[in-house]
C-alpha cells in the first residue's frame, strides 16, 4: 500500500497502481486558486475574486506502508478527538 499526501494535512492510502494513476493525473493537472480582493484593496473600489490556474510546483508526497500496519490502522478506525 502507498500513502499519498495531497496538500498540507490530507493523506490517502491506496494500492501502488492507484497511487501511480493519481500521481499521473496530478502531474497533468493545474493547481487552482481563488483570491478574494476586498473593496478597500481594489483598484475599482469593488470587492471581487481573482482566479489563477498554473502547473503544480511539486508532486504529491508518497511513501510505502507495510500491509500489516495498514490492516491494523483500518481496525483502529478514525481517531477520537479530545473533548
């Protein structure tokens, strides 16, 4: 199994075949950003959104996880939040 990290704190575990497929898709995609410009900072005096699309600057982070560890993690399920 392979763990792929997308972004700062989002990780997914999948087969190596799926990981390679996902990495290929990400490599061919563009990163999308929206930036809000408040009226006070706008040249027109009106608030608006700016949109950006550009090639990704880095590939997803990948690491291999032992199948036994993966199965134990599945048994543990979602971590409980401290309340």
